[in-house]
C-alpha cells in the first residue's frame, strides 16, 4: 500500500512545540493582529507521525478557529521562515494566507486539476533542513526534515499529490484520516461513539 511514502521513507519528522498555557489573539506594536503565545511551558509533539491529516484541517480554518488550532498544534513557524527573531507570535494575516494557500492547492487536487495544484505547490515557499543521522548499528545517512509546522503540512500535501493517498473526514469528529475502503471513522472510539448516538 502506498502509505505516506515520501514522509515515511525520505523525511525525518520534526518535534514541534506548543505552549501548554495556550495562545491569544493580540495586537503587536505596529497595530497588526497576531496569534501570540501565553508564555507557558512548551510541550513537543510529532506532527507528521501523529496528525497525518493536519494540512486538511489547517486549510479549513476560519479566523475564529486560530486560537484553538494553535492551542493544539502550536504556531506555524512563519517568523522562522521569514528570518525574523520573533518566535512567540505570528500575524493573523500570515495565518490567513497560508491556510488559503493550502486550501487552494487541495481544492485543485480534489477536482483532479493536477496542473493547477502543481503550479500552486511549486510557488509555495518553505524551508527544509538536512542533517546526518547516525545510529550505532547502521551506516550514517543524510536525512531531510521540514523546519516548521507549515513545512510539515505542505509536505503532507506533497504526499497527496504524488503518491495517490487520500483522506476522508471522520463521520463522528472533524479529523481527517487516511482513506481506506469501508472505513468512516478515524478511530475505534469514534466508531463506538457514533453508534451509541444512533442507538439513542
Ligand atoms: Zn473521529
């Protein structure tokens, strides 16, 4: 089965931080709306391993959803990619543009318009880093890793564009999961929950 081929074989997952105290919408000194960390302790997670459908979820966000999304997955890493030193806040306008970027890309892909999808993809800017991975028992090898959460999500889209994997939305919650025939739920918990609701 072609399952997250690019991500599985050629990329290293990144550890991405999120503020355990959450995020707020704030105004920066220039008067622009920003998503800002509250400044609590950070917790790290692996977006590519734990949330394969994250790009789809991000693409559907409305502005009122930004705080909830940031609270679960952290900032996008936009300031890192722009070479700015600010890593505790990101402009709301930047979130909007990046979400629309992935939304347009997936809309073209879902329509079967590969030409447009590829054109949008190839214009999308994000950074990758490389490093040498050495385990005691194996030969050292070079690996590639996205630098930011946005980079990880755009690579999830690359996987969809190039390997034919498909995502489907859970019939119980809003999670996108990798499509398999006859499966309508992201997890057993959601299947039970949905069936229980129907029995009532
Ligand atoms: Zn679910």
